[in-house]
C-alpha cells in the first residue's frame, strides 16, 4: 500500500493531472504526469472495466502499486503521476509491465 501522502485521492486531483499534465502511451500502461507543489511524488492507479473482471483489475492494480512503490525514490522532483492500465495488461507478466513503466519514466525524463 502506498502511504496516504503518496496517493492521489480525489477526482478533482485526477482531473487536474489529466487536463494540465502530459501523457505517454506504452504497450501495457499510459502515464500522465504533472508537477505538484508537495514534498513527495504522488501516484494514482486507474483500471477500467475494459481491462477485465474484478479479479483481473485488482491484480493489475496490485502490480502497478508495487511498481510505483519501488520506483518512487528513483523519480526526481515532485510530480503527480497517474498510471492507467490498458487492456493488454491482463495477459502480461509483471516484469514486462515494470519494463514498460521504466521506459515511459525515462522517455518522460522523470528520472
């Protein structure tokens, strides 16, 4: 579980990242990011019903939270980052999702 101060929690905060932030699309995930005025990076995880049934969505969220937790200290600056699972995530291994996340973070120049 991510710490309370490391989570994006309200719909308004998600909308601000979607509207004012930047976006990159990967094979398994889409990331949106926007600089914030807080001392920490904050993450939000989104999985829609298009990804699959609840079991599959919850598995994807657990995997994405683990990746966010392990990568939080590698990301420089203070950003709000929303990670959206794509439908291809249900058939992929954890290592592939993690590589996709790391690639997008590098392409976004966040690390």
